[in-house]
C-alpha cells in the first residue's frame, strides 16, 4: 500500500461507527507490512523476533516497540524531513526526547476529533472552553498543544480562550471567565494538563473562593503532574476539583494519551478511581508480561501494550511503561510499572535497541 492509500483507508476506517475484530485485524496486518517494509529499525527488530508479514497472522503477534526506543531511534516510514509535523515528548522522564513523525496530520486530526466528540462532547456541538496549556505557537512540537487547539477550534465557542501565555497562567482572566459562566448559567469547560489545575485550586483556596459552575460544565485533565506541581493522590485531586469548581466528579474527565500514539483513551468521569478507560474501534490494548510479551489473563496486573492503527507512519504497536489491568469495557490504569515489571521493560528496551541497530 502507498502512503496515500493507507491514509485513505484509515480515514474511512475511523469514520465508521464501529469495526469488528476481523476488520481491525485485517487493517492492522496491512499496516504491519507497510511498517516492516519502510521502517528499517523496526524491520530488523521484527526479523530478530521471527515476525514478518509472511509469518504474522494475528494483530496480537505484531511485535510491540518499547516506548523508550523513540528517544534513541528514528522510527518513521517517511523520511523525517518530509514530515508535516514532528511531535516530541516533554523530556521530563529522561535525558532524551521521543519523536513521532507525521507525514500528514489528517489521520491524527480525524482520530482526535472523532474520539473527543464521542467521549467528551457527547452530542453537544460547542461549549465555552478555557485552555490551561500553552498554544501551538509556544509549543509547536507538543501533541497536547495541537490536541487542545483542535478541541478549541472545532468545539469551542467564540469566547473560548487560552489562559496560559508566555508569562504563565493568566489567573485573573481565568477567574473572570469562570465568574461570567457562573453568572450567566452557560456551561464552561476547563481543559489542560493535570498539573495546571493545581495552582488554580491553590489560588482559589488562598482567596477563599469557590465556584458553582452551571450544569453541563466539565473539567478535563491529562498528562499527570510531571514534576511541574506537587503530586496529589487521585481521589484528593478530583475531590479538590469538584469542590473548587462545583462540578461533580462524574464530570471530571481524564484523557490518557502519549506522543507515541495518535489515538487517545478516555474514562466516563472520576466518580471512583481508578476509572475504566477505553478507546475507539481503531485502537486495541493488551496487558502483557514485559519479558515474554505474552498476554496476561483478565484481572491480572501487567504492562499495557497499545495497538493504534492511526499511528501508521511509525509503529502501531507500543509497549508502554504503564501498569494496568484488563477489565470489562476496557482497562484500569494503575500508574508507572515498578519492580520486576520495570526491570522487564528495561530488558525489552535493550533487546529492541540491539536488534534494531543490527
């Protein structure tokens, strides 16, 4: 398949209402053949595992790349200089920055918009948005900046605004917008990095201020604290959000995504933690033993592997360093891996780099 044919097939697949396992598998195998042909480090790794388009018959058997490998190798089917956009990781968990190369943003954008519309907007066309994250002009290589810009552009009302600028958080402008929403009765949504909500909650507490945002308002966080604010245990964090803004925890949504993917996972609110997360029909997840790559039974904790068809130009199968457990309807995210699972991930990285560098 040519790149143009792949993009056309993916856009049609994303536009479907749903997909069977067989349909997912058929497209996953076609993408694996494309990535095997055009992504040399990945091909060498797959060959070392005895996995080729001739031998792989199930999407479960497509070899997954450890997420840390993105910091050490260029994993792209197109020449890096031909990419329309390069998204880079924050670099907060190590010295290097992982890169994802996108020859076109058409698939990423279609994936984001479809998922956000279904899981967050839920039939609503628009809502006033306050963005607690820098915009794309400030962070052109941030997938989250692009994601939030898409959300604001497609689903935000004209009075939506970004409240994190070059000088930092514009708290006064944010509080004015929240006060206007509270007074008017029109719902508002605050979206941003998890850590960005902490100074807002702190400022409200220091000022003895709370809001009672109108029904239909929601809060949306992602990415964790990344050393940018103090860490808050999930139940305390969502209790604090609910109390500060007058929004029920069931309307406090968390998005789980990463630079190394082009599709996001969502929960249905954080009334209870950890909530069940799930994704759309073009992504599948497994929980595995990181040393063997073998699936673990439902209910057993392991390391999450995501297979994202929308991440077509790099590798679709990613071995994360996130612990999780498969449950009915999706998985529960349990934080970073520790102990033997963490050591297993490190071994997987070493094995990948040895094979991929040949």
